[in-house]
C-alpha cells in the first residue's frame, strides 16, 4: 500500500465519523486545503492538511474533502472527495495514491471515493456547513458553493471529541514528544559562546528531519527570551546570556509536541539567573502536579502565579505576602502570559475555533494584562493533553509603561528590576506537554526525559568551541 500519513486504524476513523454524524442536523464538509504559494503559485510552502479533515480520517491530499451526512454510520453517508490527477501531475509530483488505498486507510467503501466536482450534486441544493484551514483556495471554493461557516452547536461535538485523546492519538503524541526531546538535545549540544542562534536552530531542525518530522510551529531559539515570539535568529550568543529554546515536533501523522527549556550559554547559571530559574521551576512543577481530573485550569494558572510571586519576593524583586501580591496581579509584570494551552493535532489545539474550544461554556477571559492571554479555562478531564509553561521575563516595554507599573510601585523593588534590565536578563520559560490521566494516576509528562533541574540543564550544554 502507498505510504499515507495516518495515526489510527480505519475502524477508528469510521467510528469518529459515525459519532459526529449522530449530532449533525445538516451535512458538514471538511476541507484539507491547498499549499500556500510563496512568491508564485507553483512555489509553495509545505502542504499540511486541515486538522479536522485529518481527525476524521482524511489522507493528506491537497484539495480533498470529507462530506459527512447526518445519521451516517461512518461509511454510508460519508464521501471522501479527492482531486483527480493528470499525466502532468505524475511527471512533476509522482503518481496518485490509488483509490483503493485511500478507502482502506480511511475506513470507507471504495464506491464512496469521488471527485470534489460532484459535491454540489451530493448536497442536492441543501444547506451545508464547512470547516477549512486558513487557505485562500478553500475559502474561495466554499464561497462559490454557498457553504456556510459552522454554527457553534456544530463545533461543540467536534471539540468534545478532540479534547479527549484516545490510545492511538496518545501513541502518536508520545512519539512526537520523543522526537522533540531528541531535537532539543541536539540543539543544546551545540550551545557555546560565539555561536549563532541560527546554528542552534539548524541543529534542532536537522534532528526533526532525521525523524521525518516537521516543526509543530516556528521554532524559537533566542537570547531575547523576554520577546515571546521573536522573528528569525539574528543574534550571536554570548557567555553570561540565557538561551531560550521553544520548539516541538509534528510527527508524520500530524500530532504535535511542545517543549521549552532555558539554558545558560556558558554552561553555568549566575546566582540571580539560578534564583529566578528555580522560581519558574517550582511554579512549573507545582502546576504539573496539579493537572488532575476535575481541576480547573485557571486555578492551576493562579497556583503558578502565587509560586512566582513567592519566588520574586525571595529574589528581592517584589515585596509583600505572595498571596496578596498574586491577588493584586503583581506577577503580571513578570509572568506576562497564560500557563498553557490545549495540544493535539494543532500545537494550540483547536485554536481556530477560538475560545469556544479553550473556554468552557459560561467562562470568559479575564481583562487584566497578562492573565487575559490565558488560552484555556476548562476543568481537566482524563485524556486531555495540555502544555504547562510558566515564565518570568524582564520586558523593557512593560517597565517603561507607567500605567502598568504605577499601581505596583509600593511592592516593586525598582532598583533590582532596573539592574536586571540593564544586564539584558531576557526571560526564562520552562514547558512540558502533559497528559491528564485518571484520578488515581499522576499526570504523564510526555517530555519528562529532558532535564529541567538546574544541574541537569547545565550538564546539557555542549561547550564546543565554534568552528
């Protein structure tokens, strides 16, 4: 059989479609999408099929789509529509996967494989919804067919299904985590004063490619750790700096992992770096241990915030009782984002559905700076997978903003903060991918093999002189 990127056996995909179909009141169409052109149509970025299309068993084919009818058993009432290929396609990109192979991996009868041009006839002028990745070609096609964006009540069953990872998904995510650890280790071995961020990022990417993986998002390798999503890799790394590596693997079936480690370029933390690092580590470990069924994720975020306030007091950056400081949101001057997010087929799983996926019904985002960036506020359930990634950052723009800093002038040790800003401290983040298990089991840290204690992190650094 031709090689196709799938993570589950055909009967699982068939069962998923049948489960969704029980909730549908009208047909739904799931588009795989098309590769996006870079500077002209034939020069494209790598193709990655839409996650919902993949979840229901779609092989990774450009221009393909699923049609799932209400009441379908996962076979009857389902159609996988793929674009026919021409001789020119075979010359340039190779021969098409046979329909029999597509049907076999998707758990579908062969006579339900067809051509997208037949979709109007299959819908018979009925109203239908569509879900597609951010792709101009797909958007134009949906508009030309008169398909409608999904209603929230059509998305909720999909969200409920994708929130809970089955054994096949967990197997894929464990593999993605293993590949992520390998890439981080390869990158850390190259860290040494005088090297460039680009060289470290190249080592990370090479390790992913060796395992047939893509990055699950744009890999971050930076000595500017206070910038959450810095562009490119422009800096040479120097002794005394901290290097933040935030990257993950997407395994061949499409499932993601995500991990961050912050390492001392010289191989040794300074005293203040170690103090702040261990503050973040205590917050991260406490939050990971709190990932148990029934626990509200926002409460775990707040737990991490209190731990960070306690550490900032110990470091001499804040004054006061940690609980009082956290209640006032003093931590948001340093801990400027949410604790973590869902992860699965997307590194920020289902974020294309907005807060409908990340927030339980009736819950909304907080409004204050920092905490408003929390992407997840659900009660944890067995089978959910989340990231846990607290951090402490010295962001110059924050400390130049009187409206943010002024309300905390009575509890901030400004001279200590300014010393860190002058030293270009940057930021520290520690992140793992965490699987929620049953109440009698500890959470499973998929990326646990990668050291995160200070001694273990220091031992990772290669100390190889640049060539």
